[in-house]
C-alpha cells in the first residue's frame, strides 16, 4: 500500500484529558452557541462589563501616560523601549504600582516583590493551584456554587476540588473546618480554600466581616491557605467597605487574586497574584543550585518558575496600558471607576426592581445581593439546557443555568441573572420575557 493511501489519523475522544471532555465546559460552550444562534435575544447571561465604557483611543492615551511616567523617573530611552517592547521580568513590572493601589483602595499592605502580574486572573489561579498542589493527595476546597474558571483551571491541572456548600450568607467557617477534617480523614491533604469574598460569581453573595475573620481563624486551625478572588469588590450598592480577607491577614495565610478586567477593560488580559508567604527550604538543593537548607524566599518568587513555563511573562504592552491607568488615577481604581460604579449600581437595582415587578408567584424567589453583577432566581421548573434553548428561540432571552456552577449536581431549579452588560430598559424587558417563559412552562 502506498504511504499516501494510509488512513487519516483519528483520535479517540475518551482518550483525551478530562478537561477536554468536561461536561461543564461543554455546557458553557452550548450557552455560547445558543447566544450566537439567537443574537437578537436579550442576554441576562453575559457577565462581561458594559461595552460603552471603552474607547480604542484609551489604549494609546494610557500607554503614553505610562511612557511619560517612566521618563519622569529618568529612565533612559533604551530602557523605556525595552520595558514596552522586549521580554521582561517574569513576575512583571507593575508590582510597586499594584502594591500602592492595594494600599490606597483596600488597606492591603504587601511588598511589591510579593506581586506577580499575570495574563488575566485565570493565569493567577492556574499558577497558584500548580504551585500549592504537589501531588494527587493535595486538594483544594471551594465555596459552592463556584466560579467556573476556577474549577476549570483545577480540571486542566488534574487537581481535585472539594465543594464547601454556601448558605444564603455565604460560607460558614465551621463548615469549612468540617470539610477540611473530612478530607484529611480520607487520606488527602486540603491545601487551600478558594472564595470570592465580594458579590460572588455566580451567587452574588458577600461575606460579612465576622465571617471573614472566622474563615481566617478556621484556616489557621486547619492549616489551610485561602485563595481570595476579588474581581467585583469595587461595585457595591453603597460606599460601605468590608475589609478584604487579605487586609485582615496577620499571618500571611491569604493569597489575593486580582483582575483589571472589570475595573479597566477585559481586553488588556492583566491580572495579578499577591503571594507574600515565606518559603523555607527544608534541605539543601543539588550541585549548582543556590538554595541551602533554611533558605527563605517569597512564594511569589518561587511561583515565577511556573509562570515562566506557562506564558514566559505578561505582555509588557498590556502592562504599560494598565500602568498608565494607575498613574492617571492616582493609584485608586475606586476613583477611576466612579462612573462604572454608579452604572452597575443602577443596573443591579433595576434588575431587582424588575424581578419584583414581573414575578408575583410566592413559589418564585430570588436573592438581593448588595453589589456586583449577579443575582439568583429560584424557579419551580427545571432550568436546564433544554429550557434555555426554548427561552432563546421562542422568548428572546438568555440566562445561565445555576447547575453549571455545581461539581456534583445541584442548582437544577435556579437561574443566574447578570445585569452588567445591558441598559436598564433591556434588563426590564429581559426579565419580563423570562417571567412569561416560566409562567408558560408551569
């Protein structure tokens, strides 16, 4: 047989990694596919920022602001060019700026060297998970329902996520402690707890100050680290600020995950990881290695090895744009986001008012988040992919099944609603259409 007549290679789908065949990822792909087939449908599913806040000209303006900042620091032109256009330091060049921003906005005080600039917050999750989970017995706990990006990152890495059920008020410290003990009793090692502290995706729930202190205490008792993800913290319904877990962290138990996607713009794909924990070498490294037994370093520096193998470094051009934003706003994203904060407040209030207006059946309930982009509607019907397709095709409204956010089943009669990407009249019309759907299906 001629070598040109050989059959084309075919791969067995089941032989690929589980992250490729993951049913939850397939569900999200289905949501995107439905949205593309029914572009006229009002999307109460999309959790992205509002498009009209962005202008292409902003990229050039903020890039120029950052270059001007470097020149004002007497950086010569060769180094300016290298800072923008060359490979750079693995952990990035914005550490000092981000440290200043965290102190101004969140009362978080950490050294600049403890900050890694990442290619979106998603990379920060992957790096933290890979660095902390060394073997198959290492697992992470996560508030459930849980953000898909985190569980997806864990699946890609083969790290087991153990759910910790959330109440209407968020996680309870005693539940975290109980689950950690159960995991340890099963012969596995709980390494960290993942939690979105403010206006969580998907539940919209925020943790009270007492719960935050309780979680830190429980983590200390159970020898857990905490991965605090805080992409929505700026967008509360009022100006009351609950301290972040990281700002309450007196013994460096919290790793803080940050993003500029909502506060600046998603296309920059810049996030960051604060990893100020101390790493101590237990034994001396081999010949040619610099670390002796007892050598101490920052976790951020140790994790840079992981990042260097994932993305080498975060785009210096994208970092420069974000740096220009920080310079221009006096290192306060709260100040820079006043208009966005007001807009998202109006939208969340519009969503809650629309639910009140269009749903009168006592069997249908919803939560009332104190900020953020999301609310959860509990309905007396199965809110699955089949109902979503019917909703998009015949009623012209999209939403997200809450079942997508559970690891082992749950949320089958609940819907996540997002209000961030719409005008207020679209929110009301979308909820009206959804109410008609639910009434008809019942």
